[in-house]
């Protein structure tokens, strides 16, 4: 999809961005400092609940990571005015709600990483890390924490 | 408490900042880069120990999160010279020592988020994320990792 | 080792940096923004597997943290051109694959912190935080997430 704008890519991917979801508690959806935009942790829409390695397969987890990424994009759009103002996806951390024996956290987080590459192309290549959380708010399967560089 | 300085707010809240606690191991309490101040993970004073969902209620966890936040403020004051030099609370991550079935991590972290809003007003609104850690150093109930914007 | 260059220090420490390891999934090894270099999560070479508090002692964990730190240095060297371009180790997060009753996460992470101080001297003093992950990719014992300031 080289040469397409971010919104043309979203359209081809069949993704319609929702409105930014409200923070789950007493905090802001994002904070801007200099050209950096820090986005609060976001889970998939619809509040699915359960653990990887027990309630969900890695493939289901991949889809949840992608859905959580769409919630991040919704915040990003409201924060930056337009996704066209995003210069780079800088960093993603994935908190995977998992059992002690789960080993495929990286394959789960790929759902969010692939989304960023699909939507932003080269600007979507990011640093990242992922780990198993013993539990998450409302038993969400995944939460995505993220950082972006934006045009000033 | 609109119009009050940070120290007037602390006074009304009845909070006396302790000296910054020593790092628990071989690292610095904070590092400044540009106008960003990265603060090392801090737990509540007095080294309480136990897990949310087992040893402590969510309400007790909220208080621990607030106490850990006070330890963060102590470091912040020593790093920035004065809390008046803090331009913005940028990002907070909460590591909650929790059981696999705990679901109220966000309500626990509100103890720290409310403190930041109480002390800094609008400048206290921050991005944040929270997850359940299977265990923490010395079995602390919570550790707060944080990032601030300061005047240069 | 005051007055020595970073490469003289590495030499005295008997450390030969490997080539930067490939990302374990679909992401970049690092992203640069302004003078900040965000490095993706790295585990120790050779893919050891097991948990602290069960399969490995704290002393073994310390060595794994050091080895993971060497993998971080390898990425850093390829990203910054030379370790001489590193101005400061800013922040380290350690994800320790641990049991619910493990309490020495800080002593484990010291393996990485000591390496940074050994290699960079005063520039190696960093902010950090550490927690117990219920599980990690491929059952790695530790993953290190890191941030550096580099010369522009």
C-alpha cells in the first residue's frame, strides 16, 4: 500500500475508527510533551475478559491486540487532530493477561504491531516489549501502552 | 483548590513530604533529559507487604498507591529543586502485586492519580497504565513508575 | 576505570559485543526520536528458560540480567554507530519471570545495572523499575526494556 495516505489505508483495511473511549478511571487519555504523545493504556472494545493460555488461543489474542490498537488509534486521532500528523510510532508495550506457562506473548502483540505497519507503513515500525501480567483490570486479555512522535 | 500554589495545596492536604528515599539497589532515583524527568520505581513508605486480592482490599491498595505517590513527590522535589518547577505530570505506570483473579487495578492506581490531581491541579492530569505483577520486590503491594515535565 | 573510554572498559571487562539480535517478531530493534533512543525488549542470548523463585536462583538471575544487558548494548552500538555516542543510560525496566513468592527482583536487575555502570561509568547511572511477570516469551527468565540519550 505504498504511496497511500493513512486514511486511504484505513479505508482499504475496512477499519472505521470509533470515538476515543473514556479513560477507565481518573486520568487523561494522553499527554503531549514536545513532539511526543504519551497514550494511556487501552484494551480491546467490548470488554472481553479472560487469560491467554487458559481462556483464549494465541490467534484470539492476536485479534484482541489488533482491536486494542484500534482504540489507541482513536485516541491518537483525537489527540493529534489527524492521523496524518503522526510522524512515527515510537514504542509499544503489551501487557498480556496470561497464565504462568504461556509462551507466545510476542505472537499476541503482533496483532497490534501489524496494525501499526498496515496503517502507517514505514512510519509504523516501532520499538516494543511485552510480558505476561498475572491479572488486568476487569480481566481484559490485553492492554496496550504506547508512545508516538507527532508533527509540531 | 484553584489558584493555590503546589505547596499551599500540600499544606491543606496535610501532606509533609519526607526526604527522598534511597534507591533499593544500584541505580539513580531519577534521570533528567531535556525537559523530561524519569523517576525510578517507588513503593509506599514503611515497606508494607502483601498482595491485592489476597492480603489487601482495593481500598487499602488505594492508600498504598497514594503513599507511593508521596515517595515519588519527595524524589521529584529533590530532583527539580521545588515542586513549583513541575510543568506536568506526564505518565504513570502502576505495578500492582496481585492475584490472578484481581480485577480492580485501576481503582488501586487512582490513589496515586488523585494525589497528583490534588497536588498539581490541571498540571496533574496524566497518561497512565496499570497491570498485575505476579510478585514485587520485598512483596510490596505496589510500585509506581513515573515521568514528569519540568521547567528548564 | 575512570578516564577510560567505553571500548577500553569493555575490553578490560572481557566483553565482546555480539551482533544485534534480530527482533523476535514484527517490530524494530530501536527507534530514535530527538536525542532519545528507545530499545526494544531484549532477553539473554541462547534463550535460557525458567522462572526466578523456581528454576533459577537470584545469582543465576543476576547473570541473565547482565547477559540481556549485553544484547541491549549490541543494539545500542548498531543504532548509535558507536557506544561513544551514548550520553546517558536514561531508564531501564526489568521484567523478571517469577513465581508469586519471589522477592528479590531488584537483586536480579542489578546484573544489568552493574553492567551499565561498568561500561559507561557515571553516564551509566540510570532510573529504573522492576516487577515480576507471570510469564515471558519462550519462558525467558528476564527481558530488559531500555531508553538512552545519544549525541545528535
